[in-house]
C-alpha cells in the first residue's frame, strides 16, 4: 500500500519538534480525519534556516510533514511558497488516493507558518493573498487533483 520512501519518512521522520521562539508558526487540521499539523520556522535573511513539525495523524500525514520540511529547508520564502501538495506527493512517490489530503495539510501548514511570520514582521507575499489557515481547504480525495 505504501512505497519505501513513504515508509522511511513515517518510520524515520526528519525535522520533528518545535523551534523555540520561532519566527513563524502555523497549525492546520482536518476535522474529517482528525489530522493536525504544526510547522515552526526560523528565518534568516529571507531563507528558511530551520523548520520543524509536529503532526498528530496517520503515517501519510507524518510522511508528508517530514518530506515537506526536507524539501523546504534552505529555500527562500518565495520559493517555499511555490511548493505545492503535488510536489510533496511527487517527492514521496505518491500516496493512496484516500490519503492525498495529508499532503494538502503540509502545504497549508507551511503557508500558515509563513503568514504568521509575515504578520509579525509587516511583510506581504502575493502567494498568500486570500489564504486563511482557518478556512476549510479541500481534503476529500474527490475534491483534489492528483
């Protein structure tokens, strides 16, 4: 059901934890499945210098969080905002259709953390226009394009 890369990121997740006095923190959840993802960021000179996550959820949620943090660490904020759930899915080698929503949570948690950073520092990112971490995002596999 799960490929080796997904299992590796589930069994040996990278970047687990929280950053003390983080520059940005984002938390999103899915009421339907119960998954909750929290991402914290340390930003230096517009680069994501450190990123950590805590995820309450299934193996796909943990693997998606782990992969997303690996992909994003070291990117500029602008490049990180271009990372989508489809990029996470591709790097993981795919997830079962019913678990695709986990990759969406990773994308949304990252955006929420960057939005928190932007709000604290008076910054504006075009990619975040209209985004709200409290808004219901598509999590049902029938609502998502894979």
